[in-house]
C-alpha cells in the first residue's frame, strides 16, 4: 500500500489500473474503500487514484498547519504531482467535492473533467453548522462516538428506510465505533470543523467549465439534498443526474447506476 509524506504526515492512497487518470475523492468519515465498486470497474480502462482523507483509513493524522479545504486541495495536487500525472478527471463526493472545486478553480488547466457528487460548496446553513459543531464538541470531550451519537450520525449517510442490519450499514457503524480517542481529537473533529465551517464558493461556480463538469446526487440524500445539487448545476451550467434509491453515499447504495454514469462521462472526456 503506497504512502506519500505531505506536510509531515503519511498520506495513504490506492493507485490501480492504467490509462487516463481519475482521482476519486471521498466523503468525511469514510476511507477509500467506499470507492471499491468504482475502482474495480474504472481501473479496467483508467488509472484510478483514491487517497484516504487525513485521519481516515490508513492515512496519518491531520497535518498541524492544515486549516482549510484549500489546504486539502493543495495536498491532493501534491499527490498527483508526485505520481507525475499531468491531467486527470476528479470525482469528488461530499467533502471530496468541496475541496475538489477548490482544486478545479486553482488548477483548471490540469483537469479533463470534474464530477461533483452529493456535495455543496455554499456555506453550511447556520442551524446545521451549529448542530454539527455541537456533535464535534461531544465527541472531543468524550473521546468516542457513543452508541447514542452513532444512532444520530450513521443514518445521515444513507437513504431513509435502509435496513440497519445490512452489511453496508453495520460495517460503517462498527468502523465509527472503533475510532480511537486520539484519532477523533487530532483529525476527525478538526476535519469536521474545516468541512462544515467552509467559506462560500457558490459565486465562483460560473468559473468552472460547464462542458466538462457533471453534478450527481442521490435522490434521497438528506445532508446534501437534490435541491442543492440542482442549484450548483444551474450556476455551473452543467447537467445534474439524480441517483435512484440512494442517499448521501450514492455510489455504494446504487453502485451500478453511478459506475455507468461515470464510465459514460469519462468516455466523453478522454
């Protein structure tokens, strides 16, 4: 498993397949394994890069001077440069899309395409921001995501009505429950505050290349509802695709649909 030291910490990533490069940028609280169905399919034709977010998966802790999503975007580009990849397509889900837009705006000449999934680059609505920050405070003070908090946090990521006994649901809950106190305090909580305290980038979406951008959203995504996806697509001037029967982690709840959409988009861009 390859690692790259960036800003003093070891960033873990997957590098699989050959062909035009695709960078998969995942959700907060998930590691690169969330992309398993897409990595398996896309790597047949493309070189797929999938890093673990700081403090997630096998990556090291959040580097000390990392204070914004712009920092996360810069670090991702450092990985791409290290791999000697000149141009690539970026697929960013949730926080991956939030920093992905920042990378796209700062390095437009490097992108063949941009896919924004289940994400939103406007500011977090204030009641939601305060609510999430109160959860972070509880996690920071207790050093754990308690069973009571898991009952709140885990369902956020899935469509309403998902079977809580399903492997997808149970595995995610177990991973969150097992996070050690130092990882929560040093990386997970600060990364959450960076994510939900982000600045507004909606006014800059018109700078993106509409012809090479696509917005995708689970039709039952609760934290990032389809209305936000449509708003961003309209500001960009690009298509918006809704994923049937899917919540926030739409690529895992309806993997075949998402993979087919991505393959179609990549075929046009490369």
